[in-house]
């Protein structure tokens, strides 16, 4: 894994200091809590959670569950892709799997095969993300959902939440 950094001060350069280019073959779980500019150019198998920009390069081969904000795919990806802001698929990309995103752009020459979920918050929020957002334990969120107190939908055995509906629910709880 090569790490590229640029000096300087301020938020813009802080993100620039976190530019990572993964060119090796990797397997496992990668989690980035802080925003980064991440580029996968090699092979990756596992799970990947990132904040910031993620690019899957033309020569990359990825079999993973990917969660990110702004994702661009030019390589081969198989698995589940959750892009919270946007997903762009450019040639010669071949993407197979389940896509969750509010904004999808597929350029001519790129291939997409699978299921696409869009609308509202698109990817929605996971149970853990809602718990962090509300600053409560995840078991509390799960209890509220099971009791029908909190709006949620179950997709592929996992609870998904739309942020706008969670915000409306919080506002209604405050006024009660």
C-alpha cells in the first residue's frame, strides 16, 4: 500500500494528507473513520467502509461489501455497494451485485448487472449508523424498531433507515 501525502494546513489539506493508493492484493476488513481519498488499484476481498472519495481503478478486482460516500468504479466489482452520496460507473467497469445510492451515473461502455435501490436517502442508514446519529446504543434502536415506534424497512435481513424519516420521528418525539 502506498501512501501519498501533501503538506499544509487547513481542512482541505487534512483530507489531502489522507490520500491512500492500495496497489497490493488485500483481504479482510478496512474501516476509515476520518475522510480519505482512497484508490484501490489492486485486488481486494472483504469489507470496506470509508468516508470521503473512493475510486476503484481500471485494473482493480474487488469482491466486497463496500460502504462509502462518493464512489467511482472503473474496475471489476462484485458484491454490495452502498454509496451514500453518489456512485459513478465508468468504462471499462464491470459491476455485479446490489447497489444502494441516491445518485447513480453509468457511462456508456460500463456494465452493471444486479439490483439498484434509489430514492430519498438511497442507501439509507444502517442500525449502527442510526444509533451513532441518535447517540444511543444500537440495541435501543433495534427495540424501538421491533416495537413499531421507529420507522424502518428490512432489506436482505438488515434494518435500513431513511435519515429524513428518522429526523421526522425525532421531531415528533420531542413534541410529544
